[in-house]
C-alpha cells in the first residue's frame, strides 16, 4: 500500500527563516521603542520648561500688581517685594533675586536714552527716584529649567 503524496510533504519554515524573521521584528521593535522613549523625554523637558516660564511670568505679574506689592521707596533690596501667596506648582520655585534703582537722570536732548546705564544696584543719592528694575528667577527643582525675567516697576503718583 502506498501513502498519499501530500502526507510526505515537508511544508513549513526552516530554522534560518524563523531566526531572520525574529531578528527583523526585534530590530523594528527596538527602533520604534527608542523613538517613543525619545519623544516622551523631549515632551517632559518641554513641559518642564513651559511650566517654569509660566511660573516666572506669574511671579512677575504678582510683583507688578500694585495691590499685592505696592511700590516701595525704602531701597531695601529684594526684601521689599514678595511672591508670598502666589500659587506655585509643586517642584518649582520663584525668587526675587535683585532690585536695581534708576538714578533719575533725564534723557539727553538728542540721541537715544540707554536705561541700562542709568540703573544701579544701590539707591542713588539715598532715595528712590521712582523706577526700579526687578529680576525674578523661576526654576524647577530637578534643575532642568530656569527662567529669568526682568520687570520695571514705577511709582504711581
């Protein structure tokens, strides 16, 4: 008795074909996973930077607000203004790092007025002249992002 021909066939994949397929699928999977992880890391860094920027801007608005932080002529540096009461997300901070004072000099009759050359770290002549440049630094606790913002605050009479 003779067996049917289709029972003797050895259809299927060889070991080499299976190994090549596994290697190709693995390489593709690793490439996709690497791209995904890079996207997640960049997204997290961008989110941290954006939040730090928002904290810096919120702190600047808080310090500029004449109700919460009225203009002070005491010339006592960073202690004159505060960010107390400002809602800052966990893991972030905002601090007033410098207060500088205008020397009161009027612009020249011609040419451009360079305010930077008329701002100094101590009160000119012992009294405030009505304009201050305040520097605020916001940062994330993990050190990934730091934002510095400067505002001008003037006395309102």
